C-alpha cells in the first residue's frame, strides 16, 4: 500500500509542476481494454425455416406449432405461417426449439481433458489477489469438452479461473465453435468477468501456508484492501485525464495489471462472478459492492441463495446454482433442491443453472429439469417456458450479452437448438445446433460433427 501511495504522490507532484504555456503536451497515454481482440467469424450461415415445432422462446413463452426463420445469421422471425421461398425447410413436428444453451460457469480449456498436470492452468494460487491474470491465456481450444458440450446444445459459455484466490482473475465468454485459437472463439463485444471467491477455498489455500487469509474475516479484509487500492488507482487515472484535457502535460500513472482489472469493475466495464455459498457471505459481498460502488454481479453455486432470495432480487443480483450438489464441505451443507425455484419466485429475480463441470455441461437442460421438478413438488408453479430461461436468457443477462443472444426474438443472433422432444426429458437429445445461423452440429450428419485435432490424432 505504501509503495502505491508514493507512486500516486509522485504523479500528483508531476501534474502540479505542469508545463510552460508554449510546451507541447506529451502523447496521451491510454489503457487498451481489449489487447487480445476477438477474431471470431461465423461459419457458413444458412437460411433455415423450422416449421411446426413447439418453441420455447426463453422469454417465458411456449408457442405450439410455431415456426422459426434463420436468415443472414440472425433470427428473422418467430411465429406461425412464416414463409421463405429460399429457405431450407426443417420439419419441426414433434420437436422442440429453444435458444442456444448458455453455461455461465465452465472451466473447459483451462482444465481440459485429458486431465494431466501440464494442462491444469485454471488457478494461479500464488497470491490471494491475482486480478492481473486472464483465463483466456490458458484456454486450450482443442479440449474435447467443447465438442461434448456442443452436442448438448451449448452455444455460449463463460470460462472462469478457479476459486483458490479471493480475486482469481478475468473470465472470458466464448462462442462454442471449432477454432484453433481462443481469439477465434471469443464472443465479440462480450464484457469481461472477474472471478472472486468467498469462504472455505481461499482461507484453506492460504491458511495452510500460514499466511493471510486464514479466516473469513481475513477474506473480507483482503477484498477491502484490494478495492481501496483500486479506488486510488482509478482516482489517479481520472486526475491524469482531467489534467491532460486541461493542457497541464501530466505524467501518466504507472500501469498495474491488477488494478487495471479492478478499475474495470469500478468503471462498470467488467462484471463480477463470485463463487459464494453461504447466505451471510453473499449478503456481506453485496454490502462490499455498495461500499466501493460497483455491482455485485452474479453469485455462483449460491447453495443458500433461497435464504436471501428477496435481497438478491432487490439488488438485481443473479444466482447461478446447481440442482443437487451439496454436502461435500460445510459451506455446501444447508442446501435445498428447489433453491432456484425460490430465487425465481421474486420479481426482478435472476435464477440461473450452471455446470462447473465438464460432464454436467453436456446435459444442462436436464440439470434445469431436476430443479423444475423439485420446485413444483414443493408447491411452486414453474413450467418449461419459465425454466428454459434459467439456461438461456437469464444466463445471457449475467454475462451482459442478453441484447445479442439468449432468446428467440427477431434480430437476435441465430443461436438455436432443435431437440427431438422436450429438452426437460431424460430422453432429450439435441438434433441440430446453430450458432449465428451456422449449423455446428447435426446428430444425423457426420459433416456437422466436428472433432478437435486432439481427438483426430495422427495417422
């Protein structure tokens, strides 16, 4: 903290010294917010008209015997009696159509298959705060898990760092297409996420080394210290911008990758994704966000979200949950299987079902079905039209891409899944999957069953 204060003081003195009226200003220093830009390009986009299917829009509607038209990479129309003479017709009789499934919590590519030590690149457990690391620099696009997820209807997914640190680094949102590079999968213009973690994980990792944090109060102090320093960093850059605009020829603050990321949160450019199980800790994290004037974002796992569901809704904070993972450690003990149903019951709620797994990501639709069943059994009224939003539109809201994808609405990206029956059936299979109107999977056509180079091997 002292070293940073000295840096800020030096910057302030340099700014005060200014320059003579005739001196030219030094070049304006800026921070490149996206130095690893997306190179994503859609695959061959098709004009497709799906006729006579049961359509779950993701917005809470179920449309029987409805049509969906994909044209030029977008959803052109959803409704009945849609016609297009140049479209390839797909008979949707007896089938269900949904938006592409979105998983907000995955580690594919950073913890890929096969699980060997040289590929374990998701957790930089060298400091409680590693906001400077970006998980996209660990993503291995040849991970066979991406293909397995695509077969399960996953069109978009957020890759996150692990939860060993208080602040673990940036996440990245990917389009689930075959690509030799991370940049080729990177969702254009999707906001970055910042992974944080509450509770047992960080205090266990660092407590075992006899360093801070070793308690939950140490966790909280660690977050606060990081945000205090980030606030000073933000102020230094804002002062530099004001002084430069005033022609004072100031010296730019010294760059710091950790604070670049935290400043991005304070500026509203980066979204928080917080591994947090317990109700009291989620409540404290919402207060922490208010203390430092940022949005608390999305709580992941959120096993006790049902206890504070009303507060989550009031603060417009999402909760991404499992259907039945519980009891594997103390903070995961007090769980109910209708957790997401309780969260969903409040106005302005944002209930999500996530995987955090390279296997359950392959059946995220059925994970949502488990919660729907248990919620209805407990007296909630949740139908398929509402539950599909847990893995489509609500997930898109969490990632800040709901203006682009997550629902079947005219003008949105053509991310669509055709299922052989209700996606909430244990017998459900994704028959065809489209991303931006390009077919990326077809259960009946090997030409649309791409495999990574790793699976293909060598002759």
